[in-house]
């Protein structure tokens, strides 16, 4: 095992879980825990020296559906066409991506990296990053959902009051799940943290009565007859208060240090990334094939799993920013963030 140590704190990162992207099967992982250890680590705010222009651009990636723009740009050669040497590096969690950005080991993150984690990294190291693209979801652009066993009598989340509820690991997942339950008349709920890979097995075995999960867990459960979806877009409806609201739960970023030290390359990178987003929005069926190469989603599932939306930095509407800010405000109110954090200054303006 290799580790990366911060000069100000002994911030370890297992590089066995940070490997270059390459074709092949990937094990599906859900959204990670909040970056509480990072926020409390007291890291130095200084930025390590960056590589010289023309060197490799390393982008941290969490192998889920949301990372599709990076996969497309790599496999379609958009970065190479721009004269860039871009390497995607797979991490075991968004938390590790945040840690690597703070430590100066990578130049940015792909879409699908939890914005809560990115916000915590920004609070730890102010002026750390800029958001170049985000992936909104709601009940139409499905990402988040509540699942129940196939034979569950529950017809709504309110029917789960007093039942055994599970979620992914970490305070962020637990807090969001509790908010959803509160809004359904179930305050002070006890929520069990469960590894994402165990969600469907726990439901099928009757060990839990409901799970807050992220796609493609719901699609896998449906196709394999292990679970059914009770409701989708639960963060938009219960946390943001509007089922139609965009929940900007993941984002692609570049570090401000990279933007400052290598501006020409940064502009080319953003343009190539935007080209990938345009292709996804124009031909979603055509680009789905790239999920099979960079995630653990099986070929048969690639055709079924829903895709989130993608919004580039210059496409945010005022209402988008309002809902993005509302989400960050909730994280601050619930003490996941140590202080309020404004979204607008984090949006790339290049």
C-alpha cells in the first residue's frame, strides 16, 4: 500500500484504490460518506507545486453513471484532439477524491463526485476548486430512490414508519435519509449504515424494510427481482421541497491551482469536456456503451440504467443556482458543513 501524506496532517490515501481508468468491469459503489475526517484534519492551505504545462492532467473519478462525460471524452479522443494528456484515475470513494485534491495530487474530479464531499474539501482548503459541470437529478432524471423488498406492502415512504431502514455509509447519507423520513412523518428515525453492495441482498433477505439508494441499484433490483422502487427523486422532493427541482448531487471540477498555473490547458480541457456533454445530451443511446468499459455496470444493464442530466458551468440558470445553494444550506444547517458555503463563487467562469 502506498500513501500520500499531507505536510500539515497525516492524510493517507490508499493508491491501491486509485488506479488509471481502463476498459474492464468495475464494481459498483454508491455515494461515499461525508468528508468529516478531512474537515477536521487541519490541512495546510498551501498548494503543492504542480506539473509543468504539457504534462499529464490527472482527474479523479468514482466509477458510477455520473462520470459518463469523462468516459466519453477519453474513449472518443476529445482530449487527445485538443492536445491534452488526460488520465482518469479511479478512486474507491468521493472522499478520497476530495482528499487527493486538497493534497494537490490530482487536478480535478469527474462528474459523479458528490458535491457534499467537494463542499467539505472547499471548506477545508478555501479556494480549492471550481465546478465546470454538474449532474442534476430528480424524479425524471433518476439517480436517488427509496427501495423496498419485492413483497413489501408499502405503497409510500410514510408506510415505512417504524421499519428497519438502511442507507449508504457516512453522515451525509444518514442525514439525507433522516430528512426524507422526517418529511414523511417519521422523525427521530434510526438509520442503519450499510455498504452499497449489500443493499439489494439485505432487502431480498428481509434484513431491512427499506433502503435509500442511488442508481443503478434500483435498476439492478428490478431486473433481478430483488427489490422494487418505492419512489424516485426523493432528495428533490423532500430535501429541496420540489419534486421538479434539480438536485446537483455530483459535479466535475478543476482545482484553482491548475486553472491558475496551466490556463491554456484548462480552457482546452473544459471545451473537450463540454463536447462530451453535448454528445451525451444529443445521442444518449449511442454513448451508453462507455458505461460498460468504465463502471461495474453489466452490458445488459447499460441499456436500462437511467442517466442523470449534465449542466455545464455556463448553462446554470438562476433557479438552478438557487436549488444548488439550498442543498448546501441544508448541509450547513444539519452540521455536515462546518460553516455556510456559497455555491456561486465555486462555478467556473472561464
